């Protein structure tokens, strides 16, 4: 079915574009909101992403639905990173002192609802959130993140470390306040 949609899109079929959009808007929105928490900004990034997807689709070789999905996700991630660099001046937090975030036991994150966890991640500083998303959700290595963001591998690693620690602290505070 997806292969047929791609062929129809190559022939400029507007209905096929709409169908592909409807099939993937939920998943691609989730990807986008992980990087760009503002609803208005995320909508702009998604619109730019779909323009790029539909203009580039005729030039790619369709291999499988999974490959197409991965390709579309990469476009959304790249557009989100471009947005952060251009408009929000993506910056990376300086290394925090050990007294700011302590290595306590792991929080009970299983008790946290996915939308609450998403909200906590969206509240992380841009650099922390971006590296966390690239590493955890997209599966990039620190070397790949460094190349993508124009930072060093050690900066990527430290941003991830402190993102996890800050997120763990916030989860712990949240679970402690519910007791």
C-alpha cells in the first residue's frame, strides 16, 4: 500500500500525498515535539519537513515502508535541529557541579505516565534535550551527534549525562511529592 502511495506521489497525486500525510503525521509529530516543545514552532517545523518529504520523494528509491519511515524521521529531526540552530540559537549548558545534581538511586520512572515524561523531557534545556533525543530515541553515537551539532564528543557525552541526571531528579521529586 505504501509503495503504491509513493508511486502516486511521484505522479503528483494530491490525494496520495494527503493519505501519506495522515498515515505518518502522528508519529512524525511525536518526533518533532521531542525537539521543539512549542506547538506553534513544531507545526512550522512539521510543515517544512513535509514540504521537503514531498519534494524529495520522487528522487529516492523505495525499498520498504520501514526505510521510508526512517528517512522521513531523519528529515523531521534535521529540520528540528535546523530550527533550533537558526531561531533559538541552540546552546549547550556548561558542566554543572556535582553538588547540583547528585547520583542518587534511579527514580521509579515506570510509574510515570508517558505524557508526563514527555513534559519533563520538553522542559530540559535545549542542549540537554537535543542530545538526549538524538542518543536515546534516534540511536546516534556521540561521534555522530558531535558531527551533526558541531560540538565535541565529550560535550555530547556530558550533555547526555547531565540531561539524564536532571531528568532523574525531576522524576524523583515528582514521585516523592505523590507519596
